[in-house]
């Protein structure tokens, strides 16, 4: 705790370190506010700086990873501020308006969309068993592995289905995946 909020003079106040982070293609820029703030003034600063960081901090090679640090620092400050009692006493200057909550700000939504896009881009075809249809496989005790049809293999996957009844008539073996028990591989061992 400290002597009071540097912005409005009210109590209680906490020493916090808030960051604004801006990503650039090969670098980044950030500003830091290290100050003693009451809950209201601190939340106003936190929301503005966190929104900027969530919206502008991801856009660079190094900046993408540094942004996680800036977010973590801001969340530590938020915990301190959220734990304070409402400010009391006569303000010596105009207190800051905490403004809209984080979900009502663009930075949260930009980060969410970016996360969804990255997850879909980074998702490998191997994450879904449907990529095995038409491929030769090696059946091991623990899993099924896609292999080249020219080399040793146990058969070719004809279809990937939810039940054995949906396998084609040419199916020699139906294998349930261990990692996804809702999936059956219909295998032709003659191919």
C-alpha cells in the first residue's frame, strides 16, 4: 500500500506496473506506468493499456512472444487493483473513469479472432483421422500410423466412419482408434 493515488489522491492505493505493448514487424515498443493508484484510477489505466496491448501487441515476429509478458504484467497489476477497497476521501484531482469492461473493448475480440485463426492454420491434418481415408497404414498395438503404400503396411483405409455397420463390403478389418473411440477405420488388407 502507499500514501495515496497519484492521480486523484484517494486511498487505498497500490503500487502497480502497467504496460502498453505495440508490435512491429521485427521489433516492438512498450510504455510502462509504475505508479501508486486507487482502484478506480488503476482500473481505468489497466483497461486502456490492456486493450491496446491485446489489439496492437501481436503484430511482429518478436512482439508476438513479448506480448505474453506484457499481458502477464498487466494481470498481476489487475489482481492488486481488484483487491483494493473502493476509494475513499476527497479527491485532490478528478478521478479517472474506469470505463467499459474488457469484453466490451476491441482488444479482447482481436485477440480471440487471432487465436482462432492461428489455431486453424497451425492445426495439422494429422489431428483428424479423416485424413487416413485412402492411405496405407501400419497397425500397431498403441496406434495407427500412416505409411507409404510401397513399403510394409497392414492395409489401406477405405473409409473413416462412426460405426462398423457403415464400412463397405470389401472391408477386411475394422479398427477403433484409441485416441478417438468414436472413430472406426475400415481397412482392406489386400491393398
